[in-house]
C-alpha cells in the first residue's frame, strides 16, 4: 500500500473520531481488505495490534479467564452473587459506562440484562415494576490502586437492560430491549406475563448514588432499545434499535436537556435515496440524511405488526431508513459510531458513522469474514482514537474484543478463556459468552468490560503505548 493511500485511510478514521470534518473518501476497496484477513494475520502480521494472545491469570481469582497480549494484566470484580448494598449482585452483566470522576476514583454504572420476573433487587424506591428482575448496579473504581468498591443498586424492576450510554450530567441512560403490553398481558415474544403491571420498552435516566429514583423517559419511545449517546453541545440523544425487522437509528430532541423526562421529539434517520441499508452498501458510501418524525412514540403495536415494531413502522412509512439490528453507539467529537450486528452482504456486521454537523452517514466497515469481525455489539473510541469493539456471535468461536487501528485494520486484543469447574459456584465453558460494556477509565490506563456469563467485570491495564488503542 502506498504512503498516500495509508495516509488517506488514517485521515478518514481521524475524521470519524471527531478530529476533523471533511468530505467522504472513496475507501470501499481499502476497507474491504480488512474483512479478508485471517486471524493469525490480524494478531501478528505487519505489526498490527499488540501481538499474539496468551492465557493470563486473573489477579483476583488466579484463574486464567482471558487471553491477552504480552505485558497486559487484569483483575475481575463485581461477580454474580457477590454481596452489594441491599442484596447480591444480579447476573447478565451488559452495557456499562463511566459516569463520574473524583480524584483517582471513577464511578461506573452497569446494566443487567435480565428478562425474568423473579422480583426486583435493591431498595423499593428504585423499582419501576416490582416483579421484573432487570436493572443497574453502580460501583466505584480507584484508578491508582485498581480496587473496586461500593457496589449498589441504582435501578431495578425493569426488563432486559441491554446497552445505554452516559450523559454530560453524570447519569446513565439504561435501555430496555424487551417490550411488554399490560393491555394484552404479553411481552414481545408472545409470552403471557400476568405478574407484570407496567408497560416496558423504555429508557430510564439512572443516577449513581443509589438514593435518587430513576426517571422514565416516555418521549424516547417504546421499542427494543439498545444504546444511547448524548451530544453535550446540543443535548440531543441518539438511540439504536435491535428490532426483529428493519431497525431505526433515532434522535431525541429534549425540551429541557437537563431533564430528559420532561418530554421531547423523537425522530428517525432517513438516508437520501436509501430506505434499505441492511445490505448492498459499498464501504465508504456516504449519504446525505434528514430526519422524519415519530408522532406516536409510545405506540407498541399497529395493525398486525409485531409488538414493539410500531415506532419503526411509523418512521419507515415516512421514508426513514432501516438497518439490521443496531446495537452499540458511541459519540466522540463530531462523530457518532454505531454498529449493525448482522448487517452487510456477509451478514456479520457493519460499523457506521453519522456526523451531526454535516448531516451525513458513512459506512466505515463491513465484515467480510468471521476472522475480521463477527457480530459487533458495544464499542468505544479508545484514548488514542482507534476503535475497540465487543463481539456477540454464535459461531462457536471464543468471544473477542476486536480493535480497529487508524489504518482500518482489525485485530484481536482480548479473547474469552473462561472455563470453570466449581470456582465461585460456576461450572461450564463460558468462552462463547459475549463481551459487553467496553469503556476506558478517565486517565486512559484501565479498560473495563463485562463478561455476560457467568457475570463479572474486568479491568485491564498494560503497555497501551505499544499499539494503537
């Protein structure tokens, strides 16, 4: 590859990370190369990433739970079943973000994607619908000592809290991925749930101290929510949808950015000339976009549509664009990155960039092989401007955290190695359970992520200067 082409590719990713604006570049063939590399090449060839992965022992348990590059170490905490203020830590660790910092201590809030109705955890003041077992846990992490503490419930009585996003106010937006209609008594899978009494499928604003009641945000709509990203300049919140049909990318324009529950307008993105973005899009393709209104954001069903599909249906009817299973969403500078888990011609994932100031949408990356990237889910921009992506696939391969360097090349940074034989009460091969909640500490030294099952948080540190993250 010529130096000019390499510089052009770097420039494109830097623009995507908010370090510049600029027009789109014809990078379809360049980024297409990234989808054709093999797993060994991703780890070793041409100095990509941080080198080959090897089993590394957890500093907390002594178990070899992760495969990492040479020089990296980690510790786990916040395991399912451990004690916390007001009870025990629930299972199904999912989306997560850093919401506050004071000195060397930062505070994180973590989702628990529980779909059952065995009862809410934590204090009753935090409950939305008492039988529902999902919600959020907050905790503190000391960046100097590497110790986690202060685990506490901050939202409970919800269903399938999948992803979410931080806000500029030090709160967390927790998104329900399951809908429930109390009028019919059915959830979105058609199961009768007589124990539930309230409508589900909302976004909640959650506060980290565990004493302030969460706030439901009706204006953000009722659908299978995934992630949220708030623009600190405008207060606009961008939302992804993991629907069973064409899914929407939305924005919420609050009447009061400091109080999202006070109301606002929900809109769906429409790419000019492309109502269908599930397949058939060239990498590097750039679209001008506009937004169409969602007049009834709390409509759960329309005619014979699936429960939870009415919001997308309204937008699609007005020319909104449909994607395949939108999940992770992350704002950095003047760019919003979001993933389509099963999008693209190969059906194993895309990464899109929306630029609010330009009102453009660009396809940054599309998987062309399972080795390059397989079902991208949560993602973040790293301290050095690269991307780090959690996988959530069912291909029978251990789940990975995949990096994308400034040249657009993907590489495996971490891989699950969780096999347990009764330790901490867990037995089984958990290498195929998804990674979630990827984010960095404010000082850039620690990488946080969640192992969904058996359920724990990991903090990784090491020689970040030796690679692109």
